[in-house]
């Protein structure tokens, strides 16, 4: 059994962190083991949890001014950041508790964590020795988690002026927080661009893999498809898959005067034309929505469907395997959740097969889209 050594200098200065706005990704080839059984998934999971927790702990001693400078912002919503950090700690503790259940099979990254205090203590002293079996992973992972943490904190810092998936406005909004350990839901967003639309390729790939996902479609895209083909043909395309809505067009639903009509028209269209596939879920574009919308969504019988794991594969962002490697790292970190890919980027055709192959023997499960958010 390999035990983590604790004798190397730890660089935590802001100078070692990439500039604000850099997207976090991690080359999984730096990790020396394949995730070809549940125990090795747990080993990698414990490592990512401890690395992220170390970075999270380091932000708590920063002043508001220093944190704003680190995030590249003039002003920040510190209360929102503190609320986010509290939720992150709760998820880290829950995840580590699950991950340490296999410590009797492989003791790597196993420490006595009984409660939040001991998790914080272990995170504070977590380091790898130069002769560690995992040393090539350590620094790239440290940078990844600092960048990823900054992504999350920046979103919290901008609220309520700019809302995002890290905000929570009520129990009508759902993410992957309550999912079972090792269980993940695949979802695919639309985007403002019309092409490429990889929905047909994705649905066929998923059916061949005996998997399902939720596709959040724009009303205008469904209408355009119906102008080219029959409703029966469209139903066949989404066979065994779920279809939610993302509004009539891809734009912020937080300041758009007609946002309610956008949601209502899209939901009515999908419900009427794809009754077997329709799920009463609204995915706000870029996570932007109003904080006072509960009554409207309740009246429409809709829930707001957020996400925990973002592939960051939109235009000008991560491509192909890089986005899949980011997703896999976050799957190890959070151990369950809703994954958000972009169906209108060709990167997804590379990312999906890579991700499914890498996790095929890791002991994870894929949630049936019809069972999600119930």
C-alpha cells in the first residue's frame, strides 16, 4: 500500500495561479493509475477532494480586497462567496466519507476524517513528497483546483447582478446535490449558434451505449426541425432520451422582459410534439434567471434544472479530450452530479466516447433521464 508522504514545500501564493478567466483543465495522464475498478476510483477521488479542500481552506484567510483582486473584480459579494464555501465544504465532507470506505483495500490518501474539523485539519497539511508515486499529478492538480475554485467564487461574487448555476433560489431548483454516490446524469445544452447541431449524433451514440440523457432544447430549434421533418421523425430522433427546454432562444432569462413567454412557448411546443420525451425541466441559459420566479415555475409545473459539473466546451473554450478530462476530474471531486455538455460544439463527439471509456470499469452509474429530479 502506498502512503502519501508529507515532506515537500507547498506553493500557495496567488502568483502561481493563472490569470482570472482561465478555464481549469487537468491532463489525466498525470495520474499514474487507470480507474479500472471502484477502489482506484476512490483513491483518485480522495486525492482530488483533499487537493480542492486545501485550496478552499487557503481562501478563508484572504481579505475581501485580496479576494477581489484574485478574482479580477472591483467589488465582490462576500456573503454569497461565504455561502458557496459552506456548501462546498459540506459536499467535500460527504464525498470523502464515501471515498474512505475503501481504505481497507488501498490506503492511499486515507486519513482519519471523522467530521468537518478533521477534514479541514487534514486539508491544511496535505502535501506530497518528491518521491511520491503521485508526484507528477500533484502540481497540475493543485493549479486545476485553484482555477476551478476561482471559477466558482467569481460566479458567486457577481451575484445577484449576474446569476449562475452556483446560486440557489428555492426547492423548485434542482442540481445533482441530492443524487446517490457514484451516480451521474448526462445533460446537453443548446447554444446561440445554429450549427453544428450534434443532437442526432448524440442520441444515436447514447442508444447504442444503452444510456440516456436530458437534452435542453431551444423552442426555435424545435420549430425549425419541425419545418424540415415530421413530428414522428423528430420523436424517433429522441427515442429513449429526455427533452427539456432552455427557452425560445439562447439569451439571459434574468433581465429579458419576455422570459416567461419564452419558457411557456418552448414547454408547450415540446410537450405537444414530443410527449414521450418531454420532461418538465427548464435549464436557464448560462444559469441566468430571476430569483423571484418560483410562483411562475410552480404554476407551469416546471422545475429549474441546474448542473454541478460543467464541461466548459462552449465556443472558444475547451475542446475534445480537454473538456472530457475536466469532467472526469470533477466527477472524482464531487462523486455525483449533473454533467453539462454543449451539443452544438463538435468537441462533444470526442469528449463523450473518451469519458465513457475511461469510466466504464470505475463503478460509477449513469442516471436514467426519466428518473432524474424526481
